[in-house]
C-alpha cells in the first residue's frame, strides 16, 4: 500500500509539471528594439553597401476617418554601388522610434518589386496614429544567409500628412 501511494504521488507530481509546462504559452512580442547606437546609416554585407531611405505619413483625405488613417511606412533599402540586391539578404524587422514609443514588427507585409534591382521597397500599413509633424527614427534589421544580423537606420524622419 505504501509503495502504491508513493507511485501515485510520484506520477501526480510529474503530471503536474507536465501540465504546467505545456499549458504556459510563450508571450508573443515584437522583436526587442536594438539600441539606436548599434545601428548605422550604412551597412556592408560581403561586397554590398546598403543605405536606407524611408517616408512615413498619415492620410487625412476626405474619405479618411475624422482622426485620420494609421501611419504608413515605405522603406527602401538601396545598394549604394547599383549592384542588384542578392536574394539571400533578408529585410527581417523594423522599429520606428517616436520618443519613448516604438512601433515594431516583422517585414512580412507588402514587398513591391522595384526597378532598379539595387533597391528593395517595403510597405508597412496600419501603424499607430502618431501626430503628424513629429520626427522619428527608423531602424531595420537585415540578415544574411548565415543569419548574421546588421542594423540600418535613418534618423529624423518627418511624419507627413496627406489631405
């Protein structure tokens, strides 16, 4: 009887830990924002030199809601020597930094084929409804085929307003 009780207790403890481990969900969060000082205005990967050009705006045209539409980001990654951007260079994530507020996510949204081939354009919609006229910083994360990380930035981007 004693050994049967010990076995039941042992399995009860194991079952408890299994339930705890498998019932806990990993929280889904945006990638952690890198320190802005880690990002540079130019990144060199192999023999490719990358810079960033971006614009942000909110739409207040008559068909928009009274408080305007959410922020839109268009980012262009440019190879400075006009060499075609290789397919193994991935644009992985972004952070738009507005003071102590951060809009971040993965680049899984619209990617548009662009000409010339030394430019990669990415469009992200449905951002926050930050005030137009504010200046923000943009940091993007690039990955090479070995998953090495590179941080590229553009500072003092004006949030524009279309009417």
